[in-house]
C-alpha cells in the first residue's frame, strides 16, 4: 500500500495496489446493489474520464491518451507550460473545443436524474476528476470538481480565476490544436496567447486546472473528503484509480464500512477493495444501477 501518499494532496499518478481485502466477497449482483442504494441516506458518485468517453472525449489511458506525439498527461504539468505555453495552450484549446461539441451521455444523465429524484430524501454528491463540464450540462447540482474546469482561466500574475467560454479563447489559437501525430511544434508568441484583462495586470493566463504535481485546492479537497467520510454508498465510475488523491477516496470509504461499487470497462488497481464491480460501458450500466 502507498502509505507515503495517503496524506498527499498533490495530483499524482501512482500505480500501486491496496490490500486485497474484499476480493473474495465481491459481487456483480445488480439487484443486490440496488437494494443497498435504496436504503442509503448519503450517496457519493465519484467519476473519472471514463464517464465522458462515450461522449467522445478521450481518456488519458488507452488509445486516446495521446495528443500529437505527446502522452496527454505529460502536457498537463506546470513544467510543460513553463517550457512551451504555446504547446500547452494548443492542447487545452483542442480539449475545450472537443468538450464544447460533446453532449452529456446516458451515464451523466442517469446521475443527474438520480439526484433530481432523490436529492430531497438523500444527500447526493457528485465528485468528479473531470474538467469537461458535462456533469453540469447534464443537470447535476451538488458537484465537486476536484481538478478544475476547462472553461475557467487563472492569471499567472494576479491569480484571478474567471469563467471563459470563448471559442477560440484567443485569435492566435483559431484553427490550432490539431491532434494528429505529424503536426510539428508550436510557435505562437507568448504575447498572442490569452492574457489577463485586469487593468495594470496583463499576466499570462493558464487553464484553471490542477496539473499533475500541483496541489488540489484545499477547500475543494476538504469538501470532497467530508462527503467521502459520511457516505454510506459510493459509486466509482470510469476512473483508473491511479491519480491521487482521488484514487484513495473510495478505498478509504470501503475500509471504514461504506458500500462501494465500481463501474468500469476493466478492473483497476482498486477493484479488489470494493464490494461490487460492474463491468461494461457506464452509459449502459449506470442507468440500470440508478433507475429506482
Ligand atoms: N473528460 C475529462 O474531463 C478528462 C479526460 C481525460 C483526462 N482527464 C483527467 O485526467 C485524469 C485521469 O484520471 P481518470 O481516472 O479520471 O481517467 P483515466 O483516463 O486514467 O482512466 C479512465 C478509466 O475509465 C475507464 N473507462 C473508459 N471508458 C469507459 C466507459 N465507457 N465506461 C466505464 N469506464 C470506462 C477506463 O477503463 C479507465 O479505467 C483525471 O485527473 C482527469 O482530471 C479528464
Ligand atoms: Zn491578472
């Protein structure tokens, strides 16, 4: 078990496994899970990139994990932005445009409908690692975005955070961001990238995203941890469970006795820790799990 990382609030990729305590008791019995959910008073749904895969948004793992010749996760770092703000802005411009054209899928909608139906008699919280805004567009209200949002910018000088839905976000990025492997280099002068409009500032803007190696916002993290601490049922949807600190949330909840169900295309390092495991596209499995 990665003890040194348990208290870490940095967003880090760690491939390790938790103690395999649940494996022998694990179930894929949907009817049994729905019974548990019915009697729950406090439900958390923890989502990752997999829930948006059926909306056409690439995950960071698997075939879609590359943009040009780069591993997508390697561009989501402060070092990459320092080395080439132009390249990182092209990557985020591409991601903003893809997500803006995407629509929430049956998985996002099932979650929003579940909250609308049960939000009065249960506490329902959605915690997402996603930055694409699709949970909100599906109608989810009680949402914690752990890693920020593609449509927010932060000034590197005055730190102001603003919502920005412009397409393109600046003129120089129009027509840029092509993902094909053979596209070379990125040469937009820094002065032509998005800049802060606050008078007297003019700092370079960056996406308001928690990049790998950066700390999560402590207020956001505390809110998520509080929800994880009180939930009696947790659904873990479309996450590889290797990005910390989110990866430790559900195993910790299972360890203190919450019922945890995982929805994924394939097992993850955390699968053996959970009570239920439902394999398959979550656009198919979630509407069934959350139907009542
Ligand atoms: N949509 C987005 O906002 C987006 C996209 C890519 C990456 N990210 C970021 O990258 C990090 C990646 O970690 P992660 O764990 O969220 O994603 P990940 O890319 O590491 O893993 C995706 C997981 O989803 C599963 N999956 C894929 N399609 C699925 C489907 N249809 N149904 C169910 N499961 C499916 C995969 O098997 C995998 O386990 C996160 O921190 C996130 O912020 C976000
Ligand atoms: Zn500024």
